[in-house]
């Protein structure tokens, strides 16, 4: 009888241990939780108007004088031919797609190339999408904005922005759709995409706006050189839906409100031949 009780006790202990190990394995196997620290819902504690209060390191989001995005209105823009053509050089490299919860990001691995602005080389690090556009033109907000985020050797930031309105599908985004589907609703999960050539992104115009601003998500770091291409390209309604459904519900519309321009200068580069044709 004593041996029987010992066997039952041992079996019970084993079963308890098995269940605990199984639960531990299940917990480890679950996707990483979405650690949301900021959002886009107006009026919420984590909404854009409160980003500067969430962390002291994010104070610039609320107190900065050079914040982005801004409205690129005609009465503030000054044509500056001496800005020169945007010089870019990209090459194919391996990439990783990540669902950051608030957006979808494509990260470039290795030396993908970049842009040169005012004699400074900025290497392309990642790109991501915002719905609708963050920057506006004469108060008009379009349907999507692509940000190509670059960084110099001394950690200065430069972002090239491309605006989109409803129309035919956008070819580069179309190539990303199957990978975006892999990370849909899987926050902080990464998927290898393989070789991607950023030069396949259609810019379409030599004209661009230029101003100094900030990152448009916390910590809202200032001193960012912004280049917004002055040609609105097209994206399909299906592509917009695809992007909005992949991220958190509160970030399906993930555009920060327009910020005060204050005393900043907004330049517009137009090639000399374009200016002659307009006269």
C-alpha cells in the first residue's frame, strides 16, 4: 500500500511538472506582445498631443520648435535653384520587413547607398509608410506617404518623402505585399525579404521641397533634413487597405498632425529649364 501511494505521488508530481513545462513552452511560443508606448488616437493619453509627456526623452514632441510634418503652402515656399538636383545612388541589398505595430518598416542590411545633401553623404537605413500623408500641400492631405530614412556617419538624419493619391497601384509596394501579409497583426515580428533595390522606387520628378524638421514619431528628434518630392504619385485603394489592416487598429491611420512652421524656411528646387518654361 505504501509503495502504491509513493507511485501515485510520484506520478502526480510528474504530471504537475509536465503541465508546467507545457505552459512554459506555450508562453515562449507566443508572439512578442505589442508594447505600445504611443498611438495616433486624438484625445487619448498616448495620442500625438501627449507624446511629449510620455517620456522625458520625448520632450521635443511637445516643446520642439522645428517639428514635422508641416504644411507646404505656396505663401511660405521660396524657389531656390541653387539647392541642386537630389543626388542619389542605390544598389540591391538584403532586407528585412518588420511590423512595428504603428507602421510597416523595410530595413536595409549592408551598404545600400544613399543620398548626398550639401556635400554630406546619408546612407539609407529603412523605409516605412504613413496613411494618410503627414505633410500637406496648401492644406491638402493625400492618401499615403513613403519615408526613406537616411543617416550620415555622424548620426544626422535625412528623410526623403514621396506623396501618393488614389489611382493605379504603386509597383514597389506591390512587390512587398506578400511579405506584409506574413507579418499582419504580428507586432515586432520580422520576415526576411531578400534582395531589394531601392532605385526601383519611382520618384518621378526632379522638383522637391526642402526644410529642416524632425522625426515624425517619438522621440521627435530635430535637425532632420527633409526632402519632399513635388510630384504626387498613385497608390490603389486595395494597397491602402492592405497596409492599414496589417498594423494595430489605432494605427490604421498613422499620420501625425501638421506642426507649427514657426520661423523656418521652406525651399523649392526647380531646375532652371523648368523655371524658364514657366516664365
